[in-house]
C-alpha cells in the first residue's frame, strides 16, 4: 500500500494518482465481498460448522480479507492481535488515514468517509505508548485540527492532546488562540483549558458549555 502515501502529498497530481489506486483497491474489495457472499449462499445448506470449513467458502473469505488489507478504510480495521498499536506494522497507515482526513477533508469524505473508524483510531492512538517521532506526528495532527472548522469526531483529538501533552504542543495551541480564525481560537482554547484540567471529562456538554462561554465573552 505504498501508493496510499500519495493521498497526503502536497502535489495534487500525486494525490490524484493515489486516488486512482484507491478506487481500484476499493473495487477489488467490493468484488471479493460479492464472491464471498455468493459462496456463503451456495454453502448455506450445510451445517454452520461444516459451512465455515468448506474450502470454497474459506478461500473466498481469505481473498476478501486480503483485498481489505490493501484498501482504505478497510486496511486500518481490526488492529494488532496483541493490542500493541505502537509496534503494529499497520500504525503508519493509521496515521496516514488520520492525516489524510486532517489535511484533505473533502477528498477523504468523498473517497473513504468513515466517521466511526476515525473515532476509534483516534482513541487507539491516544491510548498507545509511542516513541517521540510518533508523538511529534500526533502533535502536528492536533495543531492541524484546531486550526480548521469543526468536523465530526474532532473533539476526540483532546484525548491525543492529553496523551502527548508537552511544552511544544502548548506553545502551538497558545499561538492558535491568537489566530485571526475564530475556529482556531475556540478549538485551541478549549484544548488548552482541558489540558489544565485532566480530571474534567471531554463530554459534549463540557464542549457546549465552553462554546457558549466563548460566545458570551464576545457579546
């Protein structure tokens, strides 16, 4: 899936080429799923245990799973068997998927929209123990997200900010609170406020209270 890194390239031509690869990968997933479903129907008369041991059905399921591993968002589903995301070979693609949504949200929405996947991946990277290079990447993601208009599940990035809290992150958020963008000022202020209150839950009600307080301060 090396082609997938073209999805976050600054060059629109490179992104376009990656999107062509993605469309082909998604087509293969859809075809493999259709074959798997067809084989399931053909073997349905068998007993359940026997059906799931049927070679034709096992082969079709294996082909579907292989196709999924070479596509998005399917390729970032499941996670590591041992639960250690930090050492999982799929971690670069998890970060890629989140960076793609952060940098090119319209393309992500058009070609691989998966809000539940976004939410679960943010939560997983926030829980994992990462090396400094990955923490730096996550810090970049938090900064990108606070500078834009709110998108579905963006509030989950508070988890990441708390996990990688540092002087560098706080400096970046502080600069964002002085931005000309009202979105950046609101989002960055909210994240900084919660970083200073680690026991305060990041709930919808807390977010709405913060937003209401910001609006009132402008009146």
